[in-house]
C-alpha cells in the first residue's frame, strides 16, 4: 500500500480531484439513500405512534393528503361491526411564516394523548378555536412560543398555545390544529383525509377491512403496520433516490477508472521494468488494485462527514421532516460497501491494461 500511495502522490492535483469526485459521489449516495430510507422509516414510526389498528383512506390515492372522506362515510365507519373508535385526521403540506413547505395535522383534541406527545411549554388546544400547537423543531426554527401568533398560507392567523415533542421528526417539525381549523387551512370543506380505526377486542382487522370495502365503496382500510409499505409514493421516492444514488457512485467510479488508466499509461516503462526485475502479474495487479482502494477509501473518509453536514443542513432548512437528521449507521455501511465495490470494479480496465504490458516493449520505450 505505501508504494501505491507514493504513485498517487506523484500526481497530486489529479489524485486530489479524483478524491473530491469520490467524496461528492459518496456524499450524494449517502444523502439520497438516507432520505429514501428515512422517510419510509419515519412514516412507519408515525403510524405506530398513532396507536391505531386500521387506517382508512380513499382508494387509489397516491398521497394521503389527496384522500377525501366525507362526514357521512366517517359515520358509516363508526357503525361497522368490530369498530370501537373511528377518529378523523386531516394532513397536508402548506406554507407557514417563512417556510414554503410545512406539515399541518388536524385531529380531535381527545386524540392528542394517543400521539405520545410531551408538552415542553403551554397546553393543548381547545376544540373550535384558532389555537395551534407547534412541534419543538418548528418552534425553534420559527421562534414560536405560547402566546405568539403564526400565519398559515397568509389565510389565517393562529395563536400558539403550546410547544410539544413526540420524538417523530415529521410531527415535531409541523403543527397540530383542531380538525375544523385544518379543514379551513386546506379549503376542503368538511371532509377529512384519513380515518384512524381502533378495533373492538374480539374484532379481526382483515374482517373489518373487508366490511369497509363491501359497505363503503371507494374507501380502503389498511392495517396500520402495513400502511407505510403500501404507500406507492414512498416506494417511488425510495426507488428514485436509490437510482440517483447509484448514478452518483457510477460517476465517482468512472473518475477512479480514468485516474488509474492515466497513471498506468504514464508508467508503462516503469511497470515493464518491474516485470523485467521479476515482478509477477499478480503483484502488478495488487499494485493497481491498491491504488483504486486507496482512492475509494480516501473519498469515503471525506464523503461520510460531508454527507452528515448536508443532512444537518437539510434538516434545518425547508426539508424538515423529510430527511433524517443524522446519517444512519446501516446507510453508512451500505455506502462504504457500494463505493468500495465500485472502486474495485473501476480498477479492472486499467488493471487489464497493466497486465498486458510487455516488459521488452516497455523497456524499449524508456
């Protein structure tokens, strides 16, 4: 490895630019992969925190906030056998103060306790009022506290009556309103987006889901533990993020291959001399592979902290609740494996070229 490092140091600018390219590719991969995994994980955690058995939405809707459920359908759900509780929920993305993207949740005051929230200051909102609860992250970013006023989408001002923490990034980066207030914010009349269904002790989720489909056409009931995995938009987001992440790694690998190819071409005579001095092909192969591993490892060491910085910047910006606040260990290990594998594969073309060098021909070119 020291010999390989000395070879890379011979061309410091080229090696530095290659390291930068690998670092950027690594950081891009880690940020996109973390975001793809993080949003699905966060959604699953939020659903789990709601402590519900079934989630009912309009069938075929790509996003939960595009679902529309009328009051009559909510009442029909409450009357189904096996249903103990049917709690409506409004969810949407809008603008608040200086933030162009902001999650707003509307639910009944009695359901606040089910979120497992802890009040850091103030109290819960009252039904039928223009009162608002701010998540701890939202309150910190917008400098909100009990008694402050907050304008949502410029349509209406609300009085902040409390600041809470749930430990769920999406909730802590948003605000909670009473259902009528949230309906007015999103101008959706008296309809809600989702209904959280709690089952009676002896009821089975599959039986109640079948009853929903049979008796209330247009609605579908999904077991809460499967809700996140059945959201098509989450799968599409994850696949798109992974595709871009792999593209970034491929681009970084091309940089490794290009650098090693130029290094081998410039050292044709030297490699031929080493062959003439008794170096076997296997030793030449190890030398080229060591250079590829050294470049990939150096790029990783720079890319991982860079990815952490980018994630923290995104969390503090307009993407609060969309990306994780830290780099997951599993994603970091995944990125390590992907970049090292790509670096080794990228070393193959220059490796083949190095092995094809004839000692006699290379010595004539010295």
